[in-house]
C-alpha cells in the first residue's frame, strides 16, 4: 500500500508541475490583448485589412506567423488577405510571435467584425453606455482610406460624464464638417455617434482635426470643447513612379567591376515609412542579353558594373529594363517599369598600327617644302577623337632636320615632307624610322614603347646639275685701315658642287656702298681703290660689307657677302664734341666740365691729357685753369674775377700715344644758376659779349625788389606805432649806440663792444626800427652803419649837426625794447646779404 501510495503521490506532483508550466505558457501567450478590426462582409484577395501594433505585444519577435492561411501579416503589422474572404459571421485568427533565440512566444487574437453588426450592438447597449461613466477626453480614431462602406460609416461614439445628470446634445466642427471638404463627418445629436459619409483619399487628407461640443438644451456647456483627431489609414493605392521615363548613363569601357554607372529613383505617394512606400529596385532585362554586365542595388537604385568585359569596339550601347515595386518587393506589391540606356564611352585601348612596315620615296636634291610620301594607319577606337587621331614622329635618320612629318586631319595619314634641301654630293640615300601614337595617352598599363607601331622609310636623293655654291655665304678678310690704295687681298670664293673647284666661276660686285674696292672677275681677289677709314659713317663694328655675285658659264648664280674687317690704327686725335661751355659765376664753385672722345679703338684712346693752348699776347694760363676729373674729362675754372661775357680758349687733348687735337671752345661766363638760365650774344669783332638775363634771373630780381619794398613798408608802419609809446631807457646806455658814418673807418665817437657787429650797406639808407634813425650822408656811394649790441637795446631818433651823425641815447622815458630788438636783428640778418647781392648785380649791369 505504501509503495502504491508513494507512486500516486509522485504522479500527482508531476501532473501539478506540468499544469503549472502549461498555465505559465498559456499566460505568456495570452499576455497580448485582443485586437478588433472592422471589415466589410466581403474582402478581395491581396486587400489591406488593418494594422496591428506588434511591437507593443512583443518587442524582440523575429518570426511572425498567421494561424489563418487566408491572412498574411507583414513586419510592420499590416494585415492583408491572401484569398478572397466572404463571410456573414464574425471571424478570428491569431498572430503568433516568437523569438527563435530564447524560444519565447506570444500571440495576438484578431477579431474581425462586420460593420452592420457593430452598429446594432452599439444601439442595443445605448442605455448601458449612457449609464457607464466615461471621461470627456480625446479618443483615438481612424478610418480606412478609400473605404467601401457601407456609408454612413460609424467611426466612434463620444460621450460626456455629465450625461448622467443632464440631457446632453453633441455637435462637431472643423475640416470635413463646416469646412472643406464639407459634410464628410457628422455626429448624432443625442447619441454622440460619429459617422463618415463617403470615402477619403489619404494622399489628399492625411487626418482631420475636429472639435466636439457637449451642450444642454438650454445652451449650457458643461464640458470644454473636445479635440478629435481622425487619422486616415493608408491603403496601397499608388504605384511607385520613376522620376524619368528613360534614363541615359555613360560608362567608360574596360572599367573595373563595381564601377558606378548611375542611379535611378522612384517616388510613391502613399504613407511614408510604411510597407506601402518601401521600394525595391531590380533589373528585368538586358539588351544584348549576354553576358550580364550590370547589377542594381535593390534599395538605393544604384547601377554598377558586374563585369570588366565592356568593350566599345564590340558593343557601344546597352539597354536595361528596370522595375520598382513597393511592399518591399512582395509579389502583391505595386510595380512600375522604365528604360535605362547605357552608352559605352571610348578609351584609348587600341594603338594605331601602320598598314605597311616599310616605304620607299625619292626626292631631287636642293628641293624644299615638297611632299614625298603618305603613310596610313589603322585604329579601332572612335573616329575623330583624340583616341583615334595619330601623331607621327621621326625617331631616327633626321639628325640634320631635313624632313618633317605631319598628320592629315581628315584622313589621319602621315605626310612626309622635305623642309631642308638635301645634297646629292653629300648623301644619296636617307633611311628614316617613324613611329605613330595617339593624341590621347594609352590607357593600358603595358609599356608604351614596346607596343608602339613603327615603319621604315627609304628616301633616295636624285642628282641635279647645280650652279655655283657660295659656301659659306659670309666670308671675311682683315685689312688695316691705313693700307695704301692698290693693295690686293684675297677675296670671295665660290665652288662648283660637282667638282668642288672654283675654276670657271666669275665674280662681280652687287653692293659696295663707298666704292672702296675692286674685285677681280676671274679670281675674286679684291683691290683697294680708295683710302679706308674705320671711323667713317656706315661702318658698324669695324666691318665693311660688300655683296658678291658668283656665276658659272651657264649663267647660274649664287650670292655671298664679303666682310672686310678694318683693323684700327691711331689716326684720330681726341676731340671735344661740345664747343660751347657755360660757367655760372654766382654758384658756390663756378666751373665747367669738358668731355673728350676718340673714335679709335680703346687701345688708341684714353686716358686723355688736357692742356690749355696758349695764344701769343694772351694771359690764358693765368686766367683759366684745367683739372683732370677722370680718363676722359676735365674741369675748367677761371682764376681772376672776370666780368660776365664770352671768352675764347683752345684746349689740346692727347690720347695715350700722344696723338692730340686742339679744340677751340667758347666759354660763357654768366650770372645764372643752371646753364639754361643764361645766353650770350657774341660780338664777332671784339670777341666780347653782353649779358642777356634769362627769365629765371629776371624773376629773381623782381621778387627781391618786391620783398625789399614789403620789408621797408613793414618797418615804417612799426616805427610809427612805436613812436606813440612812452620811451624808457635802461641805465647802461654806454653799450647801446648805433653810429652812422660816411667814412671808411669808424669815427672817434664810435663805441665798439666785443660782442658787437658792423654792417655795411652800399648805395642805400636805413631807417630805425623803433623810430627814425635819420638819413646817412653819402660819401662816394657808400655809407657805414655800425651797431653796438649790448644787454638791453633802445633806439631813439636824435638829430645831430656836422658831418658825423651819431645816434646816441636820449635821456628820459622808459622803452620796452625786447620785441624791437629781435625784429631789427632778424630783419638785418635776412636783408643785408640780399641787398648787397642785388646792389652788386645792379652795379654790374650799369657798368656793362
């Protein structure tokens, strides 16, 4: 009994554990709440039924399954019919969610209810709903886009808690009610049932925001206005559309695998971020079909190459038929197709090749700028592009640059030309090697030189019966410039190119500008017919050129140049090109610079020696002096105080070898600052001249006179004002005397101070600063004004008697003298030098 009892006890415990596990699993599966979807009585295949929030039930589910094969559930919770469903009764199925990693499972019960039955159920329980307490708050509401009805379609019921105590009337306002689209929604006044009257397109109206009101019959509003949002559930009713009907892309041939060809794009008007707008791209067809060269990314629409066998020379264009499908490419998704044309762009992957490997051409000697040969090449690349156009080059045999090869732009042929004459006597045959490449660089990595196409050209040179050859065309001889007339020298030589001999060739002059030479008709030897001069005009660089014409017995000619190099001899003394020099006497260091030149070579030129040429019965050496500045220049000074005028002197200049030349000079001694300020009229009979002042000198004199009058006027006005002031004199009058004397030496009554100064004014009188100083007495055109300067200075006008006039201090009164003292001092220092200078000029003008 005990064992049996123990066995039954163990069996009961196991059953209890299994029931507990089953209960837990059942609880886990039933944890998600039931979902009710309102559907019509008939559902077509592949029709959208509704959407279930799967994430709310099971966040980590990676496997979704429907218990009813007539329905399919997508990743976003969209429920679609797989077959047509027709039923007048309620229908339900389960959505099974599972996580394959942790073996966890959950399910959602989906209940499908017909619309008519829901309405009856709502009306039968109207009283119960009215008795139930509900908050006056927004209720989530949605309706299916393009709903088939039946209409009016019940959406939801709004109800206020105050309906328990009052009779409540419900009303709504907003878009779809009293605003466009009008009369789309209405609410039953007594029940609060909200209805839709017709289908709605979500692409036109995504949602409606209504305002609900609850009022009593007498107009009292027990509740605040309630906002109601009616969301339109999207239906996959819009096909995805490509942005272009035909796409055209270009890709280079021989590109690498994975190279981007282009990107296509499509749009879908359905609700974003749903399966209705999740697009997938694909290639349906490729023409030509083989081999498959392109692939398309399903999400981005980027087309790339899947092979490196693109060859424009085989196929230059491909056409793709492409497709875009929503619902992430599911078979029941809406799709659209388009055409994509891919052009293959040419690259230089084919080198040009000569049609022949060797050519033969001929040309007569001494011919130039003639075409002797055309060579042809083949190139598979695109015509009239840089990948096809050929560039020809002569690699070997053209060291003397006799040939040139260019490309004919129309035919792409190479044209071989002679650009420099050939000489049969030097070379009878020329072998050339030419190479051809394209304008564009070769695209492949192989060594270009090893793959370049080359050809050889043999050029045969034909002989001609030629005339004389002047070679070299320019020939020179050297002759001293002082050779006697009749001297012979080797001349010009021409040759017969066939025999390399000068026999039978005749010569004559074509050009001899100075007629200095004669030429032997048979030998070409030149004979000097006139004295040669290297320093003559038309001689450049010491070379005298004559033109020679050489001819043979058949009259064929050539022309050459004979350059006679004239060797310099010391046959010219230095000369002074400037025969008139100007010395401005009034400048600080009056002098004039003299520059000499020598047309001979530098070996017969400087350094020069300058000397004054003494003329009998003249005192030139005591009057004038020359000092050397450098090898080619000297400076002329005058020794005595000469008056203004024109003087004639002669200067001898000798070169380093002692050859000299005397040059007479006119020296203009003038009152000027620069040479342009003064000109002299020379008296040819006396050799003297009178001075004619320049415009600047005249202007300076006029300005000096005007300045003098301004100063005197200022002094007179200042003295008149000062005379009206009381005069106060300091005690030390012994040091403040201004003495006017008409003698050369100061008088006995003159008092001198060690810090005083004496000023002499010629031909003028002065007036005091602070009063009248009186007039000086002229004596021989001069008067002296002495001023003794002390500590304080006071000037008073005192009339004296006798020949001497002494301005002594007068007693009485006190005068402030600081301003007066400095005014007089500044005036004195400024005017005295200029008055003296103008007076001297005036005397000179009068004297001359």
